[in-house]
């Protein structure tokens, strides 16, 4: 499975941006998909997850601000990011697989930079 992220870029604090992750196979077949993020010198951290059964999960730091959803018509995983903060600056990675917290596939990453 190939995952290709898009979106991101430079955004002001308090603004919004949407990330998309295009999948090479039908997104309904992928059991669990998630967004992670990483900043230099730090470990990659979980951001949000979408499971095939419709359940979602968010990291505490983004709950209430970010929204993850699957677009089945376009086979994409989207992440709506609202009320962005400086600490949201990171490279965001899309992942997918069968087991939660053990991704089988990763995208190449897309940079989000939040400016003051």
C-alpha cells in the first residue's frame, strides 16, 4: 500500500489547514489509519486515528481542534487542523495497517509550520 500526503505548509497561529493522505488501495480495506507527527530531535508522536469500524481517537494535545475522517469516494484520509498553535509545527506522517500502534505503511511526510 502506498500512502501519499499532501497539504500543509505555512499557516498562522489560530488558523486552519487540511492534510490529505491518498491511498493506493481502497481505504475501506485498511483496518486502521493514523496521523503521526515529528519534530527534529524528538520521537514521532501519535496525533489521531481512524479505524475501519468508524471509531476515532485523538491525542489529548489536539482533541477538540483536529478532526480525522476517511473520504471513501476519494480513498483519502484527511486531517482537519483548526486553531493551530506554534507547538503543532512538525512533519506530519500518514500511516496504515492492521494493528493499532504498529503501522505497516507510512507516507513520506508533509511539513506544517505554524507562525506567530
